[in-house]
C-alpha cells in the first residue's frame, strides 16, 4: 500500500538540538528555553555565519481579500496558475528535509496568508521561528509563538484609500490581542510620509509590540511609481524616523538606528547592489517554485529597494550590532519579568 501524506508521519527532522530543547523545556519551561536558544542562535550566526536558506518567505496563496494599490504581488501572473494544495506544500517541506535545509525562520506571505490558516499551522512546525505578514482584516489565530506583522498605511482615511473602505477599523479590532506578538508595519511613501508620528501615537498604547517601517519599492508593471518619494525625501523620512526613535519613542520603533542609517542614499546603493538577502535567503512562489531575486520578485527595482531585510542582514555582519541584538533580547526578557 502506498503511504499517502495524510497518514505519513510528517514534521521537521529530529536533531540533537531538538532533544536538548525538549529536555530544557521540561526543566526550566518553554519560554526560558526559547529565550536562551535565541541567544545561542544569534551567537552561532556571529561566529560561523548564517547558513544559506536560514531566512526566507513562502507565498502560500495567490489569493487576497483586498486589492491594494501599491502591492507588488499583482505585478506577476500568479493568479493564472494553480497554487499548491496543503498536502503538496507539506510534501515540498518534507523533501527539503533531505537537503539539510536549515528551517530557521519563515515569513508566511501571499496574497493574504491567513486565507490558508490550516496550512500555516501544519507548515510552521518545520521552522524555529515564524512570521505572518497580514493585512489584518482577518481575525488572528491564537498562535502565541508567531510574530504577526500587520500592514497599516498611516491615518484611517489614507489607509482605507489605499486598501479599501472599512479596513482600518477591522485592523484595530483584530490587533487588540495583547497576548499575541503583534507589530504594525508601515510602508512609507510619497502619499503618507507626513503621517509617521501620528501613526506611532495611534498605536503606542494599543497593546502592539512596536511599529516597523519600510520605504516604498517601485515595481515594474504597476502604476505605483508616483508613490516613490525620491532620494531627497527618502533621506528626510529616514532622518525623521531616527529623530523620533532617539528622542521620543526608543525601541517602540522596531527598526534599529543603524539600519535606518544604512538605508540613506549615501550608503544604500552599495548594499542593494550586493544584496545579502537575495544570496542567502529562500523565497517560494504560490506554485512552490524558487522566486528570484527575493520575495518581491524579478520586477522589483532593487536599486531603489526600501525593504529593511537587505540592510538588516548587511548590518548583522557587524559584530557590534550582533552584540547589541543579544543585549536587547536580554533587556526585553528582564523587562517582562519586572513588569507589574
């Protein structure tokens, strides 16, 4: 009898690390164990470098319940091709086990990934860390170990103009989950850059862990080049974020100051021309095929890239920043313990 994926024992390959993790959970608890393993992984990456495929993304669906004006996804023809079924994706992950795939961190994206919650729940078992990038209009599952990044485009009227009427109110309702690890993420462009501080103020007392920022990246084939702020305004936006982070909001702005400085026009082009992310990451499209050069696909204007990931990975080559990441993890852990 042929063993089908439904009755086959699936899941990540068991390693010595997994056995140590399980034993540690029994002795000191899951939260403490996860914290110490995170410190270990950061230190290991510092000493030995990041293994290829350690970080990346999966477009698990070509469907979305919105049609946002600036979305890079619809510059491609994914909608014309059938996406992999749940079992086909699990078979894909199972096959990667045989290639020493590191299974470190996965971002589940789309389309709208929460249209396929069951698949994420099955697939995220393979990875040590999981992130779901969502438009926030669908109720968030009770996944306390997952990092949720909810896209918000500034003020309510601005956000709804880009994504559709009523979207902003749905996000505010669904993001009111302090038991989950939720960040709100703003792609800053020529339309909404004046809303940055309003955006932070709007969300700083709503239970989310922080605000993240990226700069709009132009995509060939979409009528969105007018959203590109230009180099001078982009630098002014980054200076504003640096000032707000250093003088007022601190780590609630979740992008490190060094990353923001690397994104400025005097340094960014060297980094995007030699993008570590596209060399080291994995990215799969909804059909399970390799997506190049990165999650944004071949039509992204890499020279004007505003995604933080290439700059973050470049910065992590700096041992000082790696040490800072370790210290910040320790600080947050201690802060949680003393918080009343």
